[in-house]
C-alpha cells in the first residue's frame, strides 16, 4: 500500500465508516440512534486525531461513561427542565476536568440522556457498547495500514495533559 496522503485519508475514512456503522448496528439504531449521536464526534477523534489526548481510552471511556452517568442521574433525580440540562452539562464538564478525562463529544451525553429520559440501562446498552465498538475497530484498523499511528497511542494519557482549565 502506498503512503500517499490521499490513500491514508481514504483509509481513515473507511475505518471511520466501519466503526460508526458497527456501533450503530450493534446497539440497534432503530431504538437508540439519538443516544449514539455523540459517537460521531468520537469517530472523528479516533480516526482523524489519533494522537490527541482526548482520543485516548482514558478520555474516550471516562468522558463518555461519566457524562452519560451524570445525565441519567440528574434526570432521575431532578427531571428534564432547562436548569437540569445546564446543571448536568456543567457537572459533566467539571467531572471530566477534575479527572482529566475530557472527551469533547461526550459533552453531548448529559443533554442526550435527559432529552430521551434515559434509564440506567442506557449507560451500558448504548454508551459502553457503542464506545467499545469504536475502540475495537480503531485498534484493528490502525494496525492494518503500514506506518499508520497505532491506536491507542497510550492507554491512560490524561486529557487535558495538565491542570490549566480554560487555558487550552
């Protein structure tokens, strides 16, 4: 295979398509496509910004699972008012910053969980399963092309790399 930039772009595009297609198929898009919309942004990170700290497993899984958990907890405890949407999103941001698991697409999860009135099963049936599909395809796909950066670059790299909130 050639190392031409267009071929690499095409390889990344096909991998991204395979990953998001698998995630949607496995999680059953007829029932949960809306819940998985944040995975579109994650696909961009994994296949387009492979080296970014926010693309690494710590941020990918930590960001998605924590923000979805916070969204579900806020909905279960407080309902679905605009104030709850704002609170859940703010809590998710603070949690991801404090734990250094910032994954920007996961910032959508609290809003999605509240909007669809998600219960606890959505955490593993939609979020964990969908993220795991992206993760596995990224691992395999990145190793099939010569000289492509292997995903993950590191397992536990913090995102952001330092505590300089609002400074990145």
